[in-house]
C-alpha cells in the first residue's frame, strides 16, 4: 500500500464516522498545489549535479501551509503528498492555525560537501520562493535537513522578499530561532506517553520502554521518559539495536554511540536487530525512526501494550487493525509527534511579533497544548468507541471540514 493510500484509508474511516459528503471528502483529500522543480548546481568536481525538488501544499483552510523539508534519496511525489496530508491533520488535531505542506529534494545529503549542500538549498529556494513565505507556506527541518539549512533558506528568501525570518521555522536560536525547538518532538512524545499512562491510573515509574531510533526524536524521548521514571531497556539505530532488561545507561550509551558511530557493540547490552526490538517484551514501544516498520507479521508478535508513534507513518493499516483487535493502545503520529510543529508555531509567532520567548514559556505552553489535544482525542475515542488513531483523525477532519465550509467554496 502506497503512503497516500494508507493516509486515505484512515481518512475515509474517520470521514465515515463524521458522515462527510463525497464532495467534502474530495476537497479535503486533494492537494491544493503540487510543485516539482529541477535543481541544477555546479559540483565541487566541476560537473553539473541535477536533482529534483518537491513541495506539496495540501490544505490552507485553517492557515498557511506548514511542514518539513527533507533531503533523502527516496523522496518522491507520493511520499511528499502523503506527508503533506498528515501535516494537515497534525496541525488541526493540536489546534494550531496552519494547513499541511511537505517538501523535499531527491538527494543523499551525506554525499554532498557543505558548499554543495548550500548551493543546492539556495537554488531550490530560487525555484520556489514565490510559493513560500510566512503567510503562505512555512518549511521546517526534516530528515536530512537541520537549522543550518533553514538559515540558508531564510537568507536566500530575503534576497527576493526582504527580511522575513518567519518564512521557515527550526532556525538556529542565534538567527531568530526559538529555544527548545530541537527537543520539542521528543519532549512531546514523552508528554503524550505520560498522559496515556495516567489515564490507566498508573505512572511511568519502572515501566520498560523500547525505542527504535536514536536520532533527535528517539534520544530526546529516551532522556525525558527516563526523567519521568521509565526504564529504557532497548534502543536501536541504523547499525542495529541494544537490549538490557535491567535498563540502559543512557549517558554511557550516548557517549559510545558518538564515538563508535552507532549503538552496535555497546558492551553493557545484548545486540538485537531493528525488527527484533519491535517485538521485545516491554511495556511501551516507541518507533522513532523511519515509516512503514510495523508490518502485519510484527504486529502479531508484539508484546508491548502501548505504542507511541514518534516517527511519521510507522504502522501499516493492516497492522494497525491487528493491534486494535489485540487490545494494544496506539497513539498515532499526528498526535504523538506533534510537539515539533507546536513549538514551530511558537517560533513563527515570535518572528511575527519580534518578541523572544523564554525556555520556561515554551515548555509550559507546549505541555499545555499537547495535554489539551490528548484530552480531546481521548474524549472522542471513549464517547464514540474509536481507537486513538481514528479519534485523532476524527477531531482533525472535523476542524478542517468546518473551516472549509465556513470559508466557502
């Protein structure tokens, strides 16, 4: 099943609960604009490098398009369109005034020099600058991009439109970024995990957690969850995974990973593969790496009773059905990993107002936003007997449909 088909599957199930008309479903599923551009740059060796860039703008009924920009060899129209759609529902479910967008360039950034990466980024902006802006479409970091790339985008955009730092979020703090942005997604995953466990009348104290992915989201989720009392027993990255039933020393593992280039070989734990990590006997599983990792076979063998999706689209729809039938609680990506877009919203507001927020304000407001969003989704799930995923889509689609109707066709 393609990414767009998977998103449409969840959309259609929630839309049926809402009783949406066919016309409204078509409006909400169809992207407003899809952009595909050629990005050609001089390479360091004197050759010309040709790359393809994408930006899909899905829905703007609730505000400017908002979504990440990824540099990855597998970027294509289908993936970008699916992720743009997910951003529409993500921004709506946490109730920030955005629509959904997503973009990317089909390239392996690890194979580019810093100069090539900068030239690629600036040329991409030259191709799409008329279609982005603080009140049109606001990119952010994603896979293969970071604050430096956002700084280049803001700088290049200014050459055409003047000083507009709000054109992107996720910028370095020194260049009109916001404190707490880099940790926002991981912190949000931990916050949502705590809220789910709280509804079960429990605390995180001593609960075992396995995390697939030790990048920004996975490592920060691990740190915050450990601080809340959870026991992190397994972590993996591209090199493989490590498992210690009595708990991992995160500080030592982080040091080892930085020096060795990955967690594989960490002497204080047993080696496991990325797939094996997903079926370990743990209380909580957090997929925080790539999408499409929880297949039907893995779903049938899972031991965790709570899954919190730190990654985008990690669960196949067929696997999601199996997990639901088995009584496994799944917190969907559009809610679980929305901390990043919430703090991106704060950064955008900060840029528009030319007023800097404190770290304490950012943490307090993010925690409040995520808790409110979870309360609403949980209430709908209980009242309508839906999974948390369908409840999240229900809340999001209802808000977007209402905005579309009120705005007029």
